[in-house]
C-alpha cells in the first residue's frame, strides 16, 4: 500500500504518537498526555473501513493494518488505557513521574501489536511491549516492594523464554513455508503464549503480580493477558490446520488451568489473588476454544470469529472486577510460587553447569572421585588451560598448520 | 673461479649455521646477561649476512639499530630488573613434543614452499630502474623508502612516536646515578662522539647515491647520544620541554606538512620531479634528527622534564 | 644449493627457533629476545629471496621493507622492555601472572 | 575555492589525525581542544567521503603518483566506508567520554595516542597494500598496548604485556606471509595479487601464516586468551575502543584477504572457521554468564560475538553478497553496542568503586542513564528486533537455515539465549535491594550520554538496513559471490 495514503499515515501515527510522547521533553508540553496518547487510536476506531500500510525500509519491510477482527482488540486496548488514564487522574500522587515513559512505551507496543500485519513487526512490538511492561510493573509502585520485584522478575524470565520461542517459530515459518503448520511451530507458539498470558503452569508471575498490585496496576495486568491471547490467534493459522495432538495438549492445559483456577478461587484466597484466579479461569476458556479449533478446523471456520468479541468480553469483565477491587492488604504475606520458580531456575542452571563439566564421567568414577574431579574442574578448568600462554600459542601454531593444510 | 665459488659457499654455510647456533645459544642460555651479549653478537653476524646478500643499507641499519641500540635497550632494561630474575633457570622442557613436532612441520613446510619458488624472479627491480631517474636520488633503497613507498615511511615514523609515548607513560625516572663513570669511558666518549656525528652526517649525505640514509644516520647519532648519556652527560636535563618535543616531531611534522602540500595538487606525497631531490634531502635531515632523538629518548626510558614542569 | 635458498632456509630456521622460545620460556626478557630473533628470521627471508634477480643488483623493495621493519621492531622492543620492567615491579618477577587480583 | 567533490577526503582522513597528534604532542595544553575538533572534522570527512563514493564509485588513489606495483594504492569501497563510519561513530562517543574521564597527566598521553590510533585505523581501512597493512597493524597494536597500560595497576600491566606479545607474534607471522606472497607474485598490492594469484604451495603457506596471525589478533576461539584480560583491565574508553574497533580492524584485513585471495581455494578452511566460530559463541557466552565481574562479562561477550562473524564463512559460498552484508552489519552494530556497554560499565565501576556484579545494585539504581544504555546495548547484542544486531543475525540465520546448517543455526539461537541471560544478570540486579551503600561519586553527564547515545544508535541501526546495504554495495566488495 502506498505511504502517501492519508489513512496509512494515520495507522503509523497511532503507533508513533505514543512513542513520541514517551520522550519526557515532548510530554511536558502537553497537558493530559495520557488522554492525548490514545486519541489517534480512538479516531481509527471510529473510521468504518479496513486499510493497511507497508514501509519497505522498516525491518526489511513491515506494515500495519486494521480490519474487523483487530477492531475488537483495539477497542479493548483503548478501553483499558482510557480507564487507566482516568484512574491515574483520580489518584495522581500514586504515579511517580518516571512511570510515564514506560507507560507510553507499553501503549505504543500494544497498539503496534494489534495493528502489525506481519509476524516480524508483531514480534518487535511484542518485545517492546513486554519489556516496557516489565519496567512499568516495577516503576508503577511508589515504593518498589519485594513482592512486586519478585513478580516482575518471574515475568521477565517468562518473557525472555517466550520471546525466544516466538523468535524460533518466526524463523521456522519465514524460511520453511511448508513447515509453517508443523507441530513444532504450533507448540512453540502455544508455549510462548502460555508463558506470556500466565496460563497454568506458568501462572506464577501473574499471581505474584496481582497479589502486590495497586488498583492501577491491577487494571494494567489485564493487558498482557489479552495481548498474549491475541498473539495466539495471530500466529496460529487456525481453521487451516488439523493437528489433533497439539489441540489435545492445549485442551489439557486449558482444562487444568480452569480447574486449578476454580479450585484456588473457592479456597478463600488472599484478597488480591482472587483477580488472578479469575483471569486464569477466563483465559483458560479462550485457550480451550483454540484447542478445539485445532482439532476441528471446520468448527473454527464457522464460529472462530466469535473469539474476538469473547476476548473483549473477558477483558471487560476483568476490568470491572479490578475497578471494584478494594486496595491490597499488606504485602508481607508473600506466597511461595514465585520462590518456587526462582529455585527451579537456580536448580536448572546449576544442573546444566554440572552437565557441562562432564558430570557423567564423574558418576562412573565413583562419588569420591567425582568430588575431586569437580573441584579440579572448578579450580583449574578449561579457561586456565586455554589462557596459559604456552598452550594458547601452541594452538596458534596448530591453527596455522590447519589453515595451510585445509586450503584447496 | 670454481674454487672461489666453493669458498664463498662454504662461508655462507658457516655463517648460516653460526646464526642458527647463536640464536639457539642466546635463547637457551641460563644467564640473561649472557643472552643479551649473545644477542648483540647475533646482530653483528646478521649484519655480515646482509652484506653477503648485497644489502649494505640493511647491514648499516642492523649494525646501528639491531645490534647497537637494541643491545643498549636490553642492557638498560636488564639493569632495572630485580637481581634474582637475571639468571633464572629455564622452564622445564618436558611435554613439548607436540609443539616441537608442529614447529618442525612448520619449518619443513615453509622450507618446501621456499624451495618451490622459481630460481629467478625480478621482483620490482625493473620498475625501480625505470623510474629511478625521476625519483630525485640514485640509491634505489632511498628512492623506495622516501619516494616510491614514502607513505610507509611516514607511518613508520609515527610508530616510533607511538612507542615513545608509550614509554613515557610507563617509564619511571631513576633519581640517582649508581656510580661515577671511569676514565676509560670518558676518554672513549670524548673521542667517539665527534666521530659518530661525522659518520652520521656522511651517511645522511651519502644516502642519496650510496648506501646510507636517514635511518642509519639517525641510529648512529642516537648511538652517540646514548654514549654521552652513559658517560654521565646531563643530556636529559638539557633537552626538555617544547624544544625536545619539537625535535622529536621534526621528521613526522615535515613529512605530514609535505603530504598536505602535495595533497593540494590532488596527489598525496607526489613530489614535483625537479624538486624531488631537494625535498627528499629535507625530509632526510628532519627524519634523522627525529630518529636520533627518539631512539635516545627510548633508551633514557622516561620523559625528561625541567624542574618547573608538572608531573 | 644457491645463496638465496640457503639464507632463506636459515631465516625460516630462525623464525621457528624464535617461535619455540617465545612459547616455552616464561621470562619476559627471553620472550622479547625471541620476538627479535623471529623478526630477524623474517627479514632474512625477505632479503635473501630478493637476490634472485638476473642482474647483479638485488630487488630494492624488500630492502626498504626490512629497514622499515627493523625500525618498527626496535620501537616495539623499547615499549615491550619498559612494560616488562613495570610488570616485573608489580609481579615481583618478570613473568606474566595468570591470576588477576581478587 | 575547491569544489567539495574535489576535496581529497580519503587522504584527509589519514593526514588530519596525524597532524593533530603531532600538535597534541608538542603542545599538551591544546590536547583536548585539538582532539575534539579533529574528531568533528573527521566526522565531516567521512561524510564527504561517503558522498564522494556515492557519486563516483570506487575510490583509488596512487600515493606519490606511483602506480602499483611500485607505489602504494589507497582503495576505498563500501566495506571500507562502513568501517570508517564505524570508527567515527564510536570515536565520537569515546572522545566525548574521554574528555571528562582522564586526569591531566593521563590526558597528556591519551590524546596523541588516540589520534594516532584513529589515523592508523583510517589508514588501515583505506589501504590495499599488504605491507602497508602490516605497518598500520603495528601502529594500531602498539597504540592499543600503550593505552591499555595507561592507568597502570597490576591487572592492566599484565593484560597489556600479554596483549603486546600476542600482537607482535601476530604481526610477525603476518609479515612472513607477506614476504612469501611478494616473492612469489612480485607485488604487495591486493588488486594485482588478486589477478595473479593461483593455487600453489606459497598461497597455502601464506593463508596459514597470515590467517593464523590475523585470527590471533581477532581473538577467535581458541586464540582469545589475551582478550579478556586486556579488555577488562583497561580504562573504560580504551576497553570500548578495543572491543569495538581493534578486533574489527584485524577481522577486516582477514575478510579482505579472504574475499580477494583465498575464498576460491578454501572450502574446508571456511568450514573450520565456521566451526571455531560456533565454539566461540558457545564458549564465550558461557564464560560471560559465569563471570562475577562486570567488565570481564562484557569482554567474554566480545569473544562470543566474534564467533558470529566467523560462522558466516562456510555459508558464504552459496549465500553470496547478502550474507556478507549481514556480517558487516553485525560488525557495525556490535561495535556500537559493545562500546556502549563498556562505557556504561565504566560509569557503574566509577560510581560504585568496583565492578562485582553481585554488589552493583546500588550503582545500577542510581545511574538510570548508564543502566538504560547497558540494557539497550544488550538488546542489540542479544539480537532482539528491532536492533541492528537483529538484522545481522537474521541474515546469518536465514542463510544457515536455507543451506541446511541446522547446527550452526541452533548455536546462534542458543548464543542469543545465553546472551539474554548474561545481560539480564546485570540488568536484573537493577531492581534488587542494595545492602552496601558506597559513597556516591558523581558521574559527568557527558560520560553517561556518550554511552546512551551509542546504545540508541545501535538500536536505530535496525531501521537503516536498506541505506547501509546500498552504501555497502559501492565498488562491489563482496563481488561475484552471488549465486
């Protein structure tokens, strides 16, 4: 599509305007920057037609577009941001100045995700949104609390893994179009979404974040869930692929999420957590319908478009509950699921350390010997060997010989 | 005729073996002082080899710089090392079979490569002969150094300046002299210094037509200065501040200025043929001064300064 | 065996000897000496092979290169020696230490 | 008035810093002013050079009016231009940083050395003469050693000594290769050599010697032993320029030689290089993850990132010019990002008085600009879109997957994963509660902004790919490789 198209320009303005406002100097010139930031998006929502725009120089050619399905999500996003802006106006003292930048970056990332017309662009905006949301989680508090930090850090870990999964999926689909619908691709995308949306068993970050969230950030927490679910719809060629196994796996995850969330919900949870279980419960249903869509493509083709209003409805319900929620209790009673994740993380890394150091070799030689070897490897390991002048220069000579030998 | 060739070949063979043997001795000697002395001897033998290879310019440079100044630098550095370092036992020689094998392979491979080169190759001698007339000098080596590949020489002068800057930032001033110099050295210095200056001037002048030139002259001049320093002349006190720095940069600055001027004619370092000889002489005088002072300053090992200058 | 080949083989020998010494000896002065010997080997090869002209005059370009090389080497040697003295002061011996502080 | 198209920008790029260095040397009081003004003029000159290249194509200049093989040829194409631009961009930031970093005594030595180094780098990128390249390599190496040792201290001196020995070994080996090539083909000019070269033992030996020498200077695994010590112990701006520019300079020569002379001969060599590159990625990233000191972490990250440059070699035969575009892009973005990281790390170190990662939390919290610079540069190092690093890695991955080198692709992806882990090891500490409260030292604004601007530039590179690729195409440096 041509760039001179005024509508195309509008699409880019919708994304670019909050990015521009993210610069503090620009923002200071405007009163009520929160409202102004979503103004173009609102305008776009009111335009009754579909159009798109592509820039060939951006990220090897990426574009943005708007259509009926995106409109639902866009409307949800605009609603969330409008509510957040109102809430911020109502309680100005709880929002430190530094938050605004992260806040607007997250907004830009979200809008970009909604409108991105290809996966590279979507991925870029998703990264922007993810990391700035991480910043928002931390800086949204006037006083960063230990619980908030823990939730944010868990979120960060999920985010990194999810981005990597998505990135690999991106590669798979970009270079092997016939492999686009392979099971590996499906599972990678689903895994990423599970992590990003806080679906069971990766619900801990959402849970921990909700527990310590202020009324304002409780509203904001709806955002990553909605966007992750949207990502699932954008990245899976639903209706054109028939993969029973993947679908079944997704259904199982969704079912487990719903049951787990329901069980925890009725278990008189800590006040702040109720919202987390509700969110998990709702997104479980959305995921479940995607699973069904994978098993029964025809069903999806028939009813699949209903999923967008469904997501919007889920978001609205969550927002309503969050708005009605009383302020959180004292955050001292932090739960343990984030700790559990941290422990697992440390365990995994130390396990891989040991594997790398030739653990299997040690096992055969007996435990005593293993201890010795491990100590030895730690003290005088390969680094020492490689950085020893003598060994290193011998390798230099050998490399020279190898180069001369291998040529031709 | 036959006999003479045979004799020369024998001489070459002995010289080659002598070089290798000396190199082995100096690298494997237990005593570091001995190693340094052997290195000087090695440099002199190298100069002999250069003469045998019809490279008198290189021989002069090697004798003055390679053997003379490097030797002096090594001695000076050795004197500054802690005493127990000076005759350290060699590293244990066990377990280097892989390295030795690899190096043998390298040497054999390179030997094969050199052997595979054609018996005779003109290199660039024809081009040099054709253009020598318009280069401004008659000595082909000087022509290459200062005209055909003058750009290399410009950068090389910068390398000297770089090394000096590095030494100045690292060096430590020695506050006191260890002992007074004996009468022999004083007499020797009195006798040698004027001679060396004369030799340097001759080398500089001769460089245009015969072996010699800026580097050799500079090195000989530097040797004279090193001798004076050794004899306790307070050169470091006389040569300080802007005067010293101006002398140090005389060569590079002249070169850069000339490069800038020639660039106005759109060709870097292209001398007008009618002035080439004079320009090269100018360059050589400036470069000789700079090289001599730089080498002497490198030997000194720290930045000489007047009392009022800050550290 | 002609002169050019003989001397270039000596040059290769010097290069290899220097390389060996550079690798196995720990003392920094020996390493610096070894670098100088290696350099001499390279220069010998350059000059020896320049003698292969048909005329009695050898090729002058390698000669100029070697003079340049000798000056570069002496500059590098001076810097290396000063650095060695400083390292020896810090390490209390003229060898590289493999451990860093802390 | 000379029309600007006739100004000899290429030669000025070399002469200007040389003259400025001499000026600084003679009058140390003018050092800072001269340094800053020269840097600005150099920026202008690179701009002019780029404009000239775009108008007239290839830049060729016979120094002294002597045509090759007798004289020395200056030669500039898109690749040279990219390297020059990289030098100038990183140089601007380092100049801005160093203005406040060094005390008066250090500045006296720093400025002339820095200007000489700039001249040497520019001369290196514009040279097409393998002996001239040797001299510029020596200049670069000696200047770098002197700069590493500038601040003294045990680690820095040891690092500098090791670096000096390695760099001298590398250049002597390279020189031996030059000697063999000259005596076999009667020229040291790259263009002429490319015409004359054939498949003979001399060429094999030359590849072995020059290749090993240059790879040692580039610190390709397993020859990286000198790098972490030197890069981590040097003063911050020096670390930045070592990692950003110096390693690239020897890689540039290797790439040139490879493209012009050796590529048609070395199928298996390419595979070996790719393999070493892959190991370098894994090893460097893993070591970076294990480090407890910030600057060592960044230095090991350089070892890993060098690996990416070499992974390209086995892919090049089939992938052609676009792959080399990717490699060049990776070089550029790594230079900007790594310089930003080292500068930011220098700020954190200066603020906290140490660079132990575990105790950096307070410094990280108190220096938001430096932390942001570190994080943004990290994004580029990880290769996350839309950074410049992403474009480079993307093109490499694309080629690897298209040609079925799944292992290499996997290594690259794992390298990205490890990179994100070690970046967040630092950035993550930004948000933990600090225990120790060291007395804060104020960091001059220029030093913080130098890091941030570089980091932002490394991100913005992600948007400029088509223009950069167009400039890279001038003179067709990767010519003929297209399938």
